């Protein structure tokens, strides 16, 4: 009697070369189980039912002719016909009985897993196609997965359902789009220990930023419960970034985090049917806390980097990875349950920069998480039910509660996608990136606020917050190959305050950040006055106190929230431009601006002219703000010392007198920010005439100067720059201002100090940039939208002066450990 063919392969027997045998997913699980568990990457044990078994099942049932009859000549753009034929194909496959030899091998393997993990074992049963998880086509979410499967009968049924899912509508359309033959792609099934994430958490890690392609971070996303909600986009997950270079040097700090809604969690179902999982509401206290501790984030980052390094070495080239994880709520352990190459943003050409600029606009109709970095316009099509997909017209904006994998054919025709639910790693986000269209996900009220037929502009070009505006607004797109753009001898830096656009902006040709504004982070992300966080008891308004309590939930002290958020905001900017210098200006709110923050009115005086009042350096050692300044210093110390971002330089604004500078520097030293320690450089803004007049004295105290042309012009001309009535008299090109600029540059160079400019003048006036270059300024910092234009202007000036340009640097490649 002939020995039955082996249809089972254990993960310990598999590797990446076995894709034709067990598909991409199972080959990857085997590779990790066999090669990476010894490095501490924890992978659940399991086995694969081979693609040969799938072929054998259909051979035995003589199913191939019937499948050809169902699918030959199919036009996937006909959604109704696709659905009908796909259903017919699935019925053919599901009806094919599993041969006795295969059934016996599955039962034997199942018994072995039960012996390893115990009789209470439940299983994850996952499809794995032989044309899946490739470097150029992921097939993510195209086939079925069944969770919490227990017992032989359910396991065998799940295997048949997985085989049939090769002919899901979405899978058929995806194969056609990518040029795969339906009958040359086969399906393997992975059977593995089910991680009890129903009592823990789960999510996805990427070894790059999924929006910009920035490769020096690990992005960790997660939510409570089983992972399908994160993958399918039915929850808005928590997000964490880890900076690879400093992580490898020993820093174990989260670079940045964002709390997701996590409104529902997927748990085990106790029903007797096929539905083995269900969604339940997440308790409010769990919604309002992160699903991972920082130590867990670090462990996942470590596993992701090990996986990336392993696969990159195998491929002989950088291989950014998409990694699924689950935390078992019973044993407290983190498990890696899948890894595949990232196939969208990593395929973009290095050095090509697209800039989208939106024209005049009002308030957005809805806003959420931005996906794609682009702008698109079109008429809305609100889809409340799958039956409405057939009405969708090419070029419309798809608006839905969430999208499902079956919607891929319609999404291909969309100008943009807007959803109520989901995070930046949900199904809608993944497909939108792959299709190259913008998506705004997690809006909450999109389907209520938008009606079918509304003209919309979907903007993902304004940072991490995506916005949907009424009307089809004008916008422009500028593409630049920065690899061909020479670099001037004068260093060109950027002014930046928004961490949300840091990774994107860093891809422009630049020499670092000449002005990182702390105020933006405080106003937009922290929202509360620092003194209100130190002394919340002084606030009379109960609503303000409640809002502060909500913001700072989970922190030991409210002040800790300020330090964490400010540090992570600044660190994100510093990481984006690392190792280039990032000059961070300590806070420079005016009293009226401070008062507008939560709790601010309890701590700020009323001033007739805040522009020349209690601002900048005068606040730092003053009893009214000294405790707030201590929080700023604690945050900057954390960025440099704990997070390892020593490319951060600090800058003191609006420093009126030399003895004031001495007091501030002494106070900073007391707070752990002593000039020179750990390479710390401290600059001063040169924006008051006294800074210019006494530049030799200031040069003894500071490492460099940054000219603030806005305030310098105001004080030289005696014009309040906030006054609309006097705007005609505010002109940086006035002869007196130009003389002050010359004296400042000459004075700094005389003292061997760096001198740059971070005011608006070089961004607005090409002739001002020319004047500064001729004076020999070391650097100019301009707004990101004018950087490329200013680069060309400065190159032209330097050419006339006989200065050769610098050679363009090679686009940043992935840094291997």
C-alpha cells in the first residue's frame, strides 16, 4: 500500500524559500519560528497545510473545469457579475471534500499541538496564498482568517472555508490587477496556537513611517482585544513611534505617542456556530488609557528591528516590514503572529518630492487621520451598505463608516476615501496608500455631516490631521527630484513647529531646523498653561479643571503630562532631521497668547502691549513663571539626555540685556542644561537692537545667534507688527533694518560665532536672501514651502559671487544595524 503524500509541514520545517509550497504568510511564520525565536522573537507554534493539499482536494473533486467555467472571461469592473461568479467559485471549492489522508494528517497535527499547549487550546486558522506577501504585492486582507477555532470538526470546516476564500471578490480583483493567473495561485492554510489577545491587546508594527516612508522609525499601533479590528479599521488604535538610531544606542524612550479611541474590542464568542469572535464595547477607562506600556512598545520595536534586519540580510537589500503582534492576556507575553514586506511606501523612488498646496479654504466639514499626503476633489458618495457600491461612479469620494476588503474594486475608482472609523493602519488606509489616493480615516461623523453629491476637497497635505472641506477647492502639486538639486554653500534650514509634518519636511533638501517653535506644540498638543499644570488648585473654573484632568489622565502628576508631550513633540522634529542640528527656541508666547491656553487666565497679567511685554527671557527666572520654565527645561533635558537626541540646540528668545542672559543661563544650568555639558550649545535670538549693539558681550555667553527679522524690524522701526493699521510701515528692507542686519552678521563673525536668520524676510523677499548671502551669513532658515525656491535663488547669487555649490547628497538609504 502506497504511503500517503505528506500534506503537513511544521513551522520549524519552513523558511522563506517555501512560498511555492505554503504561501507567503506560512513561509514567513516558519522563517521566524525557525530562525528568530532564538533571538527572543516569540512566535506561536503551528503547522501549514500545503498548497499541494489544496491542489489535491480540487483534483480529487474534478473542480478545475467548473472553476474555469465560472471565471473565464470575467470583467472585474462589473461588480455585480464579479460577485455572482466569485460566489459560484467559492461554492465549488467549499463543496470539494477533504480526502481521508488529508483529514487524518490534520487530526494528527492538531493532536500534537494540543499535547504542546494543553486541551484548552484554541487555534488561529489563516489563509496563505502562494502569491502573497511578496515585496511588490501584499494581498493583505484578501483571504479569510478564522480565530478561536477549537475542536476537530471546526478546524476541518475552517480549512475548507480558507480554501474557498481564494475566490473572494476582492482576491479575484486583486489578482487581475496585479497580473496573476487564478489557476496558478494556490492556497495553503496555517494552523497555529491562538494568542489570548481577547484578554490582552494586539496590533501592527511597521519598520518605517507609513505616510512618508521615513525609515528611521518603528511605528507601533495597537488596541484592546483581537487584532482583526486594527487590521480592518473598525477601531482607531493607539500609535507609538520609536526612533531606530537612538534605540540601537540604548535609549528606551517612546519618541511620540497618540491615544486612539479603541471604542470596541474583539473577544471570543461562546456561540455554537461558525462565528467564534464578537465585538463588545470597550470600558471607558480602557478607552482612555494606552493599550501598551512603554516597555511593551520597546519589546515590539526590538522584535520588529530583528525581523527587518533578518529579512533584509536574506534579500540582500533593505526590506521594510509589516509585522502583526498580539499580547496574551493570560501569560502577559508578546507574540509575533505574522510578518510581511511592506509593499507601498517603501516602493516610492528616493529623492522625488511631491508638494501639495491647498488654496484658500474655510473650516473643515470633518477631520480625522491623514493618509497619503495628497489633495483630491470630487463629489461625495455616501455608502451605508454594501448594496450601494454598485452606484459608485469613477472620481467620486467614497464616504463610509468603514471600508471592508471586499470594497477594493470600488476604491480603485475613488478620488479619495473618508471614513468614520479606523486608524492609519486600517484597511481603508492600506488600500488608499496602495492606490495612491488620499484618505481621511477616523472622522467620527463623516457619514452624518456629508451627503451624497456634496462637492468635497479631501486634504492630507496639512500634517497628520486630514481635513475634508466643502467645495472643490483649488490646489497645486509640485514634483521635484531633489537628487539633481545642488546645494549652496550657505546652509539652508527650515522653520518648523508642527511635529506632524516633520518626517515629510525632512525629505526636502535642507541643513536642519533653524527654528523649532515650542509654542506650536504647547498650543496644539498640550493645550494647557504650564503653570496650570503645576498649580491646578488655583483655577476657579470647574470646566477648565475637568478638561485638564482629562488631558493628564494616566500621568502621576499633571506637570508630567507637559514634560512628556513637549519632549515627544520636540523629539519627533529632532529625530526627523537627525543628525542635522535642530535649534529649539524656548517658549516665546506673549501674555495674551499664554492666557488663551487652558487655565492661562489664572496666571497671566493683562498688558497694554504684550508684544514688548512679559515675554521670552524675562519670564524664565521670574517667580511668576519659574516653575513653568523648569518644565520646559525638564522636557529638553529628557530629549537630549534620555532620548539621545543631542542634535538639539537650545535658543533663548527676546533676551533684552546681558545680565538677563546671565541669569537665564545660570537657571538653566541649575535645571540640568548647562552650556557645554553633553555637547549642549545655547543660542540667543538677535532680535532687539541691544542684541546688535552689545553683540560682543552676548557672544561671550552664547554659541550662536539667530536673527529674528520680524521683531528686529518692529523695534528698529517702532512698528507693532500685529497692527493692521501700520502694516504699510512694516518692511524688513528698510535701510535701517538692513544696516542692523549687517552689523549683527559682522559682529557674530568677528567673535567666531555662528549666525543665521530665522525671520520671515528671506522667505518673502528674494532680494533679502541675496543681501544676506553677500554679507556672508552662515545659514538661513525659511518656511518649508519656500525652501526649494530659496535654494535656487541662493545658488544663483553664489554663482555670481563665484562660489561653487555643494554636491547633492545621496538620498537617505535605510540604515542597517
